């Protein structure tokens, strides 16, 4: 894989038509038995969440993406996962897009200039308020996977939040991506120590003035969370494939634990 060298000061790579992707996600989800729920509808966009129950399952899994409008590989990876329909025995929840306005603008922030992934503590944006209200109505999750990109990174990396010290999936996730995508080699990413593509931030949420979605989930809803970060300065399809490999690797590793 070769870096494209396009991202100077911000993301300048390929973009997606988020409305078209959302329509395709909706069709694929309904085709395979998911139930859809609109959690926010405005004059400009509609945001949906999806759920598929399994009467045999004792495990609850949650997936989300599309919170930054300059990170197109996540929604495309979710669409492919829905199309493949190769899920483990589990109750599943999915949010494929939180920031429709941001995708139209190709910006990290929403239409009001708010970084939604820093808004889960104070909830100043309509998108996050509606998303949190939907999340509160769901049962607790055993595992959450949140799909992101980083336009500055040299390779794939993962944030692990695992305060209950359950068996880590991080190494298996990184290994599943290694053949598809370079792994981040920097020792410091966003001021966090990064070792072999893994960031394990030691944080007290109450001391953090801003919360990402994953931090809200750890405080309120889940035991274990992994934020999957693909490097945006590579071809879009490569990033999609890296996300798919990471998700499959995480689910395989998590299943081996059960």
C-alpha cells in the first residue's frame, strides 16, 4: 500500500454520498431481518439505528460509525458487513451514521461546527442528544466496536477501553489487519502512548471535560470497547477492507473467549 499524500492540514481524500449509503444500508438491513428505528429526523437528514435479536444468544454487541463526516470508510464497511450477513450468534445493535451533515461538508464536525465525538458528556448537539437517548433505551452491551479513521496516521491502530480487565482483543485485532494495512509505528498518537498499534489510555472519565462516544459507552453501557482507526491517507477501498478485517478479527477473538 502506498500513501496518497493528499491529506495536508485535513482530510482531502475520497468522499461518499451519505444519503445513498444510508439508503443501501437500510435496504440491506431490512433484507436480513434487522429492525430499523429513527432516532433523529430533521428537515435535512434522518438518522437510524438497527437491531437484530437472536433468541439463542446471551451476548449483546454494538457497532457504530459515521460520527465524523471526513471518515467515509466506516459507513461503507458497515454496509458490506450487512450485505455479507455473516454475524456471530448474538443480539446486535448498529448505528451506521451519526453525522449526516458532516459528510455533506466533508468535515469532522457537524453542520454547526461541533465535533460530535467530543460531545457525549455535555451533549450540546441534537445528534448526540438523540443518539444518547436511543442508547439509554437499549440493554447493556458486552462489547462495542466503533469504526473511525485518522487522516494524520501512518497506519491502523486501536483504542482499547477495558476497565474490567477482561481478556484483551487488541492484539488479535491488530494481527487481523496487518496483512491488509500498515500498522501505526508512532510511539505517541493524539498524546497517548501507542505500542504496536494499540493505545490503552488510563483515564478517569470524571476528569475528562469532553467525552467520546466510546467513553460514554464505558461509563454507562458496556464492559469493553474498541475504537478501530484506519489511516485516511490510503485508498478508500483499502481502509474499508482494513475495517472489515478488524471487525472480523475482533468478533472471532471475542467468540473464542465465550
